[in-house]
C-alpha cells in the first residue's frame, strides 16, 4: 500500500479523546470528541447526495465499505449542549464479532529520513503489513518484530532484519511469544523485547504481559 503522501494526501495526527469545536455540515450539531467528529465527517464525505457528489472513490470492496460505515452514533448531553458521539471501538467489535480492520488497514510502508537534505525516501516494504511492532538497531541492521493485523485480529512473532546498505529484508529467528504494543532496546548483541499484549485490537487491555524475551544476534 503506497504512503498517502504519494497521492498528494498529507496525514494529520490527532488524539480521538480531545475536545472538538467542529460542527456538522448543516451546522446544527457539535461533537463529543475528535473521534466522533472524524467518523461523522467521513460519513458526510462518503454521502453521494452531497453537493457535487462524494469526492472519495473507494475500491469495489464490500467489506471495506461495511467497515467504514460500521460505527453508530448517538445524541448525548456534553458541555451543556446536545452533541454527536460515536460508539467505542470495543462496542463495534462486540456488535460485529470482529475488528473492523479493512478501513484501518496496517501498512508495509518504510520511509527513511535524511537530516542532511531534509528529505524522506521510500525504501523496501516490510514483508507483511502490521502496526504496534517494535524495532532496534544491531550492527547496522534494523530488527523488527511483533505487531498486529487489525483485519485478522492476529498478533505476530515473526522477526525481520533490514539492511539499509542493500535495502533488503531478511527473516530471522521469531520471537517466542506473539504480541503487539511492545517496547524494546538493544544492548550490544542482545535485543530485549518487553511487555505488550498477546491479543489484538479491543482485546489488548485484557492480554497485557510483563514478558521480557531476549534475542542474541549471530
């Protein structure tokens, strides 16, 4: 999957729990938080009946369409006024029986920043898409392990090493315990991988671990 910037789209980071000062397209309602605002604005953007039609062209993928329209909304009292609140991710998973991952697909994108030129360069993709993984450098190679796939609700134990000199990924010894949301640090030839959750998505909170597993480079 190409980085959004390659299509002229500039990603904007935000925290879903932050307050929102935005209004609906008809200016009648505010939003409970940024997450509610973002999901509702997507709903408005996908509406083919809006003036000029929708400016978003989706692939012919019914699961993706279902996931992007899966969130339900309610009117709640907040900060002295009625506003729109999106249901939580946990409630969506409970209702659907799965994580709506197609609309939040993980990426394989790898980009390198050169401070001398202040430029980003696309490098060889990760072999598999993932999020919530960890990385560390041992002897000029970047090691990556762990992570999750939101679409399948899987966590990963596979371990890959990237060589910047050749722009190539090599499979290495897998981590003993698959998990995501973990942390790590390298010391000499040893890579210490700490914590994380063995369950993906909404199950993360209930599967947090205090594991420490160590990889010794060859």
